[in-house]
C-alpha cells in the first residue's frame, strides 16, 4: 500500500486555521467531507470518534507530527487528510513539543488489515527525518502532493 492509495489529495490543508488538537481534527474531518470522501458520514461524527480515541492515548508521536486515527463502522475505505500548522498545536506529544504536521486517518472498522497497512506506511515515512523535514517545510498543497508522490517512489525518503 502506498500513500497515494489513501491520502485524499484534495483534502490536504496546507495551513490549518485551528489552534488546538480538537479544532485541527474537526478541520481535517471537514476537509474530507467537503470532497465527498466520507460518503454519508457526518464530519462531526468522525471528529468526535477520533477525539474519543485521542483522549485514550495521544497520537502525537513527537518530532512535530501526530497521526490521529480511528476505525469507523461507516467508513467504506481507508482515507487520510494531511494538515499543516505553522504555529504548532499542542497534541500532548510524547516529547511534549508542538505538532506541525497532522495526518488524520479513517479506516473501515471491519478491515483492520487495511488500517494496519496504512499506519505502517505512514509511520515508515514519518520515521525518516528527511520526510518530516520536507513535510514541515511544505507550504502549499502542491508541495505536499509532490512529497507524497516522491515518498511513494522513494521509500527511503
């Protein structure tokens, strides 16, 4: 599975308006809804489920990134939205530092294998310092799309 298989390019938000974790999650869920990726699922429903999951354990993995995620009963496929915050958002990250890059992942509840594959792919790239650096520096939707495409072509990025 490649990033391009599930990242919804039209749902990328290069400059999040939100100043807090919950606001960023709502904004990214709204972005997925706006392009029709959520189908009949209301964005508030997805955001609330993600926040509930986030309250159990933070997905702020440190080094400026977070991957809030949830398996949702109404999701038809694995999908993700990427958001950037130039100001940084408190995600209760492991390293206690602000998060600048957020990848919101929604997966079907009945297909845990797809969820695990997507998570594995995301984390494989986020462990690469160069990928994190380029992602944080990206200021436009086009730059983020280029990075996602390049990461799929060059897994060591």
